[in-house]
C-alpha cells in the first residue's frame, strides 16, 4: 500500500491518536524548553494478572506490535527513530517482566506483561517507552532530569477531561471507557487530516503510512532483542 500510494503521489494518514494527544503535546513542549532532560512515554492497560493468558493469546503479535505500537509511533514521528539508526536499546530489568503463558489453544506465548526500555539513536536522540498490561487505564508522559529525577508528568485523561468524558457517556452510552477518553483526540486527528487534504499542507504530526511501516519494522527488530535481555 505504501508503494502504491507513493507511486500515485497520494499521502495516506494513520489513526495513531496519541500523535495529537494533549498530554503528548505538553510533554514534548516541556522537554523542548528544558534542554538535557529525558522523556518516557508510559502506556497502561487494566488487565488482571489472571487475564494475561487470554491477552497473550489474543494479541499474539506481541506487546510492541499492539499495545506499545502507539508509543513507538511517537518515537518515529517526533524523535526520528528508525530501525536502521538505533544505536542501542536497553531494557529496564527492574520494571520489565517477560513471561511464557499457555493460551486456551494449548500453545505457549512469550510476551511482556510489563516492559520499559530506552532507545538511543545514531543521531543522538534518546526516548524511553514503557507499557504495563496491568498498570491501570491511562497514558502518561514523564520528563526527568539527567539524574533521573522526575520533573513533570502529563496524563490522559487529566482533570480537564472529566466534563468531556461525562458528556460523551451521556450522548452515547455503553461504549468501552477508552472511547470516551480518546474521543477529543480522534476529533483533532480527523480535523487535521481533513485540513491537510483540503489545503495540501502538512497534517501537524499525524502519522503517515511511511511512519507506520517504520514503526512496525522497529517493533519486529526490538522484540527479540528485549526478550533476550530479560532472560
């Protein structure tokens, strides 16, 4: 699809909503205004430990290709990470947990229930990504100083989102909670794509199919490396 789009000179946009999320924008702005700081993008899900067997089986492509794919897309879009320019990747062994669990089909699935790692590129960029299957139901941007001291964190949802979430639930009931939380992001994403189509101008951080392909390449490259590090 990417090759066909390129040959036809057509841009294809992807629905990575975190690329336009308020908490990501705030995190990046704070880091930019404080040189020498580091950033971690944390993604939490609210599975119970007892549900991980089913989770591993249903998401057998692995955490980096489903749950943490959104954070990898941030790394590609805003930190210039590619599969070919990764100088090093280091797992946080104190945070991370790699397990082999048996699915309902009797097959074994090896994946991460928790994972945190830091990517450094040959261009000098650094970004950390963390994901926790059982960590809750939010996404967080964390900025730390050179000694690892936390300076600020921004979350999705935050206190400003309470009224928006409530209004969305009242308008359309019965949806999964994350639909209400992420509704403003998708509205922003659609508006940027529509404006880009109408004006032929850049879509303001919205992921393209090229960045999505690169994100998948990185996920495939990193998964075996991180599993090996956590043995």
